[in-house]
C-alpha cells in the first residue's frame, strides 16, 4: 500500500537512492535536507514528480509533517565532514533522532534509524554480530559521530519501550556507489578520483586495516525490506561480509581504472578502526536479505559514474 514517507538526509548519497526506490515503489516522498553534504543534483530528476516534495530543513529543529513512515538518514557520514563541526554532528545525531521520534509519535508512524557499524568502534570481536557492544573511545575525534549514533539508538529503544513506538534500527556498514561526492573524503571516492586523475593513492597507515564494502543498491534493498517487515525492531547489520584491506582496495581500483598512480602512505587518523566486517545472519533470517553485488562489479559502475561526472 502507498505510504507518505519522510526521508531526512534525502539529498545525500544514500538518501537520494532511497528516495528513488520509494518513488519507484509507488510511495509519496518528502525529502528533508539542509544540504550540509547533500546535493540538489542528487534529487533534481525527482523535482517534477508529483509524488516528490523537497523540504529545506535542519533536523536539529522540530519536524512537522503528516506521514506514515520516517527514514532518519540526516547526518554527514564521512569522517572528514563529520569532524569538521563535531558539535553540530552530535546535535544532528541526538536532536535529529529526538525530532524524528517526536514526529513519528505525533503521527503514530513507523520510524527507521540509519545507524552504523561505528557503534562497534574499534571492535575487539571479529566479525561483528549485533549483540557485540562495541569499543568506542568516548572522548576521541570520532566520538561525535559514534556516540551520537549510539545515543540515537538508545533514544529509539526508549521511545519503543516507553511509548510503544514502531521502530527499526539498521546498522549500516561502509557503502559505496554512484552519487558519492568526489571530495567526500571517504576511501572509495578518494582512491577512484586519485586513480582517475593520475594522483598518488593515499593509503593511511600501513593499509592493513580492513573494511567491508556494500554496493548501494544492495544496501537500499536491505533498508526497504527492514521497513516492510513486521514485528522486528533490529538492530540489524546491513553490509557486505566481503572483507578487504585498504591496500587490496587500492590495488583493485588501480587495476579497474588502468591508472599508473603510485600508492603512498600517510599517517593513520586517530581511533581509525583496525578491522570491520558484519555478521549478517540476522538479516538473512529476518529479512531474507543478503548482498549480491561483488566489489569488483560495484566499483566498475562507480568508476564510470566518477569518470562521467567529475573529469
Ligand atoms: P551523506 O553525507 O551523503 O548524506 C547525509 C545527508 O544528510 C546530506 O544530504 C546532508 O546534507 C544531510 N544532513 C546532514 N546534517 C543535516 C541536518 N542537521 N539536517 C538535515 N539534513 C542534514 O551521507 P550518506 O553516506 O548518504 O549517509 C546517510 C546516513 O547513513 C547517515 O546517517 C550515515 O550516518 C548513515 N551511514 C552511512 C554509511 C555509508 O557508508 N554511506 C555507513 C553507515 C551509516
Ligand atoms: N583511508 C585511506 N585513504 C584515504 C581515505 C581513507 O587509507 O584516502 C582509510 C581510512 O583510514 C580507513 C578506511 O580507509 O581505515 C575507511 O575510511 P572511510 O573514511 O571511507 O570510512 P570509515 O573509516 O568511517 O570506515
């Protein structure tokens, strides 16, 4: 059945793909964004669609809308951006969660939180299942994001227990694909842009740290399945369990772009997690979801996007 849906952060990388999918599924979408890292270009093709509406708004302020579903995606996801104004990042996470929950309560709506693998911090358990409680440095430079997202999860579960609110919490692992911005600072966009421009590939530290990369279409599919499932709050990991070192990623990007760029090493930022890989048994069991796109295939599409849009 068609729903009225609010997507906060809807002009960002993931939010804009989510808006596309919801429109394609026949829903009415209100895209809320303050354009901190989002781009009008990401949603320009939707502006003339009668089922799409754009609301310029900051989630730090109360949200008023008549809706059936809320996806709370507003928050810069790249360390470069979320560390630029850390106080604003934590406000976005905490006030944004409170205001999304308040709006959901007002409407008796279902509300989904875009949480993150960062709630596991620099994990001491590997790979990470949902019942692992994490190892986060509460006073480090990543804490504005990590602790903000952890507090948001707390708020979601307290609203659920205290007010009976219909919540969904998804822990998203590193996701990549078209519409990431070239200067976003995340590893996939950095390596691709550096390779395409013939610049040095900047591997931080020894490059042996690992990440697990999920292609955006797989991720959105998992998110939509989670919103549609009954009687399951999560938290649930959504990510691709294929695990790669940053050196392996750099080599793969060099191979796929045919670039002659050199790999150089730069200092590792503090609190950079040494390894990250999701256990996705719960998503398989409860949502019948698992990723289907191999890193090499997803990177080819992403490289094409960067070539066409940024060179
Ligand atoms: P993004 O930076 O591309 O998008 C974030 C969007 O939120 C942007 O459009 C930005 O303008 C908007 N925004 C930021 N602060 C806002 C505010 N105060 N009010 C209104 N809008 C605001 O990032 P993304 O990769 O699309 O991430 C989206 C969500 O998914 C974030 O909540 C992020 O924490 C989460 N997430 C993403 C990943 C990933 O790998 N992409 C991993 C884990 C979690
Ligand atoms: N990284 C890197 N070179 C870059 C950008 C990032 O080696 O130019 C590393 C970074 O130190 C981290 C990993 O790549 O270990 C993933 O970084 P990203 O910022 O994409 O995401 P996150 O650390 O939040 O997972």
